[in-house]
């Protein structure tokens, strides 16, 4: 069972002191007392435990937990097709999803997502923000494949989340390749981070802000 030690809890509490607007963490899981062959979710309980512990560290954070097999309306509303997944949102759905347990290096990704969504402000440059707002008017889906031991994955995932905060057309998923091997195989994930944008543009590595933006714009052009 996953659990945060007291030192980490205190560090996270200090980070959360700067949160601005209330945050909602929405977790989709599965009842582990019911076993359905081929539909097991061995990490669901760990993910739920972690997110509950994180949400308890600030009165600005609330949590909703839904069962993919029971809460049909919520599954449909949020278009959930795989678990575990955690959505990070404020008063609206900003399109940030973390598939798999955000432990290891990906714990920083979770904390950063909470921070930027609460502040409704990314860590991007003014030039990038302006370009995102003026050039993207169609849906953009970013998938960032990561592993928990990869030190370069968290910056790549956070970059995608920052982009999503600045434009409602952008949705950004972080996907633990080890927890979703079929999906990783579909996109030929042999090294991480691997980024897939709109099914058309793929690249590897934690590239800088300008290169990430150019890949997004390239995907938009290819889908026109």
C-alpha cells in the first residue's frame, strides 16, 4: 500500500500554502473486492490512497472518487476508458489527466499540476502564451508517456500541462507506460518521455518550451 511519510507531507503542505483557487482531484478507480478477469486494476488502490493523502494536505483541495464499473454517468461525462486516472481541475475541466500512480519522479508532476491549475497560470513565457491563445482554435490532444524512474519525464509532462492551462482546446495526458503497456506498444514507446500530439506528431525527450510549442503547431497544421 502506498503512503507518504511525515517529512514529505510537511514539505507538500508548505508547497500548498501558495495555492490560490480551490482544486478538485477526480479519481476513477475500481472496487478491488470485485474481480473481473482481464479487467483487473492492480494499482487502483495505491492511486486512490495517494490522491486521498495529497488532498488531505490542504483545505484548498477536495477529492471525488468514482468507480468505473458503477458510476456510469460520471464515466460518460468525463469520457473515461482506462484506470487508474486522476483529473486535476479547478472550477472547470482544464484537460489535465494523470494515468497511473503519480509516484516516484511523477509525484512532482502531480504537485505542479495542482499548483498551476489553482493559480490559473502557467510557467510559460508571455510569448508562448500569446501564441497559444492566438493560433490554436481546434482540439489538441497531448499524450506524454513516462515512467516513475525517469528524471526527464516530469518536466515533459509538466510542459504539456502548462500548455493545457493556457488554452482550453488543449488536453494533456500523462501516461505511465509501465501501467499501460498496450497503449505504450500502440505508440511504439521504447524510451521516455515520449510525446504524441494529435496522433500525427511524435517526439522523444524533454525538449524546451519553444520546441514543444512548435511540435504542437505542426500537429495543428497537419490536421487542417
